[in-house]
């Protein structure tokens, strides 16, 4: 399936999640079109690890966010 080309703007996270699920966009699009803050965080994540801003690193970044969220939930239960 051919991927969509997103406009140079930020999208609603639910809309992006649907497009990602439907394989209309890449993980990199998902990460860099949610908000200015998330885009900046992703760029900093890549810079700290000296990795390119690409599909692989966007997947690693999303996994990192999930681990952080799980950690915060677990700490909240203690």
C-alpha cells in the first residue's frame, strides 16, 4: 500500500494512530506529526544516541515511551 504524504502540520493523535494502524503512514510520520514537543523530544532522543532520525529510530523511540509509561504506572502502584 502506498503511504500518504502528510501536510507540514500537527495532527490529532487519534487520527495519526488510525492512519498508522491502517498502514497509511510510517512510524516516523506518527512521531513527527503529533506535536512540536514530541518532535523535539524525538530529535533529542536521536541526538543523545547518535542515531539517524528514521523509521527504525522512531520505532525505538515509541518503545522507549511505552517503557516510560509502564514504569510510571508501576511506580504509582507502589
